[in-house]
C-alpha cells in the first residue's frame, strides 16, 4: 500500500514516515513533504491508498481547501493536526476527511487511526470525539448540503463546488439553495455568501 504524507514540520514528518514504514506491513511512502501541489502531482502518477494530512502547511491554504482537493481524487484522508477546534474538525470532515488525529495524542495511536481509515472506517481521537458528539443545532442539513455549504463558503465558485463534489453545477447550486431555504425557515438571512459563511460558523462548519 502507498501512503501520502503532507506535513510541513521536518521532525514530525520524519517521525510519521518512520513509524509507518517500520510498523505498517507493506507500506510504502509515495510522497512526503509540505507541498500540496507536489502531492497532487504525485497522485497523478500513483494514486495512494491513504493520505495523512496536516491542516497548516504554512502556505495560507484553508483546511477545507487542502482536504477537499485530495478528497476529490477519492483518496481516504486521515487528518493529523494540532488544530482541534470544533469548527475545523466539522468542516474538514464535511469536506471529505475520514479520520481526525490530533498531534497532542500519543503517536502510538497513529497506526490504529490509519488502519481504521484504511479499512473503510472513521477514526476520531478522544480529543475531538467530544466535539463531534456535542449536541447539534436543531437545523438539520444533509451531508451533501453540509459539504456544498462548506465548500461554497470557503471561497469556491459554484462550478468548483460541483467539480469537487462530482456533480453538475446546477446540482451544487440546488444544495446551496436548499440550505438557504432552511436558514430562511429559521428566520435567518442567507442571501449572500457572507451571510452563509456567518451561519456556517454558527453551526461549527466554517
């Protein structure tokens, strides 16, 4: 199996790489570095089995942008990040991540998290499980509506949202229109992208 590692801190990168190579049978590192562009180029040549991804690469990209670009390639993603806020966790899971491992957790748990994601499951480290299990807003959005909202409010055009979700632009627009209608039913203004961003933040999605 081929593992892609996207991490900007050399010491952490080496530790992750060494642990995977030494303890995960048959693992090969297809890319290890801090450049999303280089990582995506490596994917074109060799689709990895899984990606271990940091959310702060020091290049100004948003966590949603990083995760969604890799998720668009149908790569199972395990986030390993120092960021553990509710909004960040929920937004990247909506964008396509299958696991979230905080850097404050023991590195011994990395392989457990990675194997869970590789087997098709979802892994949340104890530090973020409480965030996900917290009571939700009474306003209910479908997973597709959440994904469209997260991607659209991250700055993407509707066409780009459709491309990331693998649907037509009109379908992506329909998802966002449904979100607007649900917000309006709650008496909340959702006319502009700025309005939607504020409401997404209230829900912990942005």
